[in-house]
C-alpha cells in the first residue's frame, strides 16, 4: 500500500540525484511567493512549515512546495517547484477547515499526515520557479502576533542541510556545498509564528518586499 508521503513526493531519491547532476539541490523545505520573489521555509517536522505554506496559500500567494523544492544559485539564487502536494498532521486540520474536504487520503492510519494536491483545487496558485529572496525558519511561539528577527547563516544552514543531505544517499558533501552557496547569498530570518493565521502572510509579504 502506498503511503501518504509516497503519494505526495514520488521518486524523491531519483530527483535528488538528477538535481545534483544539474548543479542544483533537492531541498527539504517549503516555498511560497508573489511578484517580488519567493521565500524558502526551512526546519524540522513540526516547526510550522506546512502551517506557513497553507496560510500563505489561503491569502493568495503562490505555491512552490510544502516540504520539497529545488534550489539553484546560478546565475542567482532561485527556487523551483517539484510537487504540487501539501501535508498536514491530523491534529492541525481543524485550523484549515476549507482543506478538510480536499484530503486525498481520508482513510489514512492515525500516524500518517493528511495529503492535499494543490493542482486539484487551486491550480492558479502554482508557479514553476521564482527568484529566492529570503530563507525563513518557522518557530511556533504561541503568541498572537507573527514576527521576524534576523537569523545567522549557521542557523539557516543547520535548518536546511541535515534533512536534505539524508535524501541524497552518499552525495552529502555536494548537497552541503550547494545549500551553503545559496545560504550565503540570501538573508535568513526566524519566523516566530503566532496563533492568528491571517497575520502570517502579512509578515511574509513584508520580508519579500524588503521591509523586514
């Protein structure tokens, strides 16, 4: 039986190898954007990547990926979409009631995330690639307001590299070099996620506009 993760991101290992051959990297991160460019959302499971991605999508922003995208740094940092899928833990579904009827795997086991395919519902939100303007590291803080603060390049690299390296099976050094090049050329911020979902896209838009 195919799991939700396999449905959401098939052929991930093969794509990781292909990306390295093309001097790109398949990165464990989400990405959303608008006419100003895109932000990359990096962090471990449960950090708030999917919450941020879907909140921004609901506010009309473009969708590039929920937890898997392709990065390149030549001639300038850029992020490209790979899959049109998004995933949420079951206990987070009640925060996105409009998405509940869209769950692709309603009969999933309790341990499996709910899977959505953006193309089935809002194909106009999908874009193939955008210039990368910033890296955001979501953190759930429990306040109402969402805020940003500068993050160091080391914080950003730690959030991006380990989980991305794990999917390359023996190509860790090349993956790390590629991520480090991108990381060195765009600013990084900690995104302190508040409980009011509607305020998250406002902050992300400010980052994209250079007003953070």
